[in-house]
C-alpha cells in the first residue's frame, strides 16, 4: 500500500469517476485503474461497484475511505514537519517501559541529557516486555527500563542494575488508611488483592504472588497486565495492589505503601543492546544512577 494508491482511491471516491480522478491527479485513466486494482488486491476487498454509466463505493470502500484520508493526512503532516533543513537537526533517543510509573522517575535524567545535548528528541513507548525486547533487537529502542529477570526473550540484551526495588502492598488512603510500616504477607489474609500478570514479571515475584493465592476466592483476586491498571484498581478501593515500590508510588501521599517483608527486593535497571559507539546510552545510564529507591 502506498500514497499513490491511496490518492487515486480518494480521488475516485470523491468524484465517483475514474476519468475525473485522472484529470484531478494529472495521470492517465488506466494508471488510476491499475492503482485501484492493486489496492483492492492488497486489501482483499472490492472498493468500487463500476458499470459503464456509474461508479459507486462498496460498503468496504466506504469503510476504508476514512482510513485512507487519515493515512494521507499523516504522510502530509510528516512531509511538512521535515520540509525545512532546520527540522532535520535532531538526535532521536527512544525509551521503552512497561508502565508510566517507571517513566515517572526520569525527568531529572532527561533534563541533564538535554542540557548536554540540546538537539536530543526523546520518544517513549509503554508496552509489555516481550514486545519491547523484540523491537529493541530491531533497533526501535535505545534503552528499555526493566527488571533483571524479565521473561524469556533476553537474548542479545545487556542489563545494568540501577536499584533494588522492594515489593509493597499499595492501597488508597481514602478507602483503606494504614501506616506505611513493613508487614508480613500473612497480614494480607482476608484482603482483596490486585496482582500483576504472572507471565510478564520476574519469576521470584511470580512465585510470591502464587503463594498469596492459597485459599483465596476468585472474587477476591484481580489480575492486571500493567502497573498502571493495578494502581487504578487500588486507587478505586477495589483491593490491595502488590507492586514493586517505584519512587513515584512511595512519594504519592494519596497512597499507602506497606513494604512486604517476605520477598527480597527485585533488581531493576536498564536493558540495552551494547555500548559500542553509543555515547547517549552511556550518558543515560550515568544519569539514571541513584534515581531509584535503594533497599
């Protein structure tokens, strides 16, 4: 699928005439027809009903029209963004993470990097780790914030530990006020729990969560794919979330964070491909040192 095909489709859809579309685009009518046929073959759908007297959109064509216009709009916006020479003077740096809670620790590090290299342009994506790891191997990310034991897809990825994060029981002070003192896991008996997806987090953490499930009703458990989703349920008073204690959680006065004494802190840091000819990755690792809670 390319912009020429999309432009031909939009022109025919707006004029309901292959001849008028060819005049509008300053190309031959057979060229328009060829582009439409190639687009239909790629989509596996017929976009127009065509007779000797009329042309009309099919239901599939009507549905696709909004997508085609959106794609053309994005392409035009991208061309405009990079049309000037000054707009090309930037250095991209892409960061991946599994939750927004992890990204919340970065402002001071990013500020220091930007001060040293004003042309830096940061981008961020929040996805499950397997997706992030696959995309990093394809060159889509410079660094990934991650736990040391992070699933199975770690081949070729290096790890730099930055902190040891304790595991805590996190609740809303509005619905379950409590002191922030450490507690044993046994203290969670009888509480509804908000737990993280066991397939997407470190094995030691998975084993600890599994131990909390004994003799607990299904209605008293909520499984979430991300820390952000677990925090939403905790803030809503739906249960106690068992989470790594990121600084953004510990400093949030609306949350009660009680460290759990039955599990060792988790090693947390940065994954990257290599440091060869990667001065920005080195700078990021240096700036991130000391950002997290050490325990």
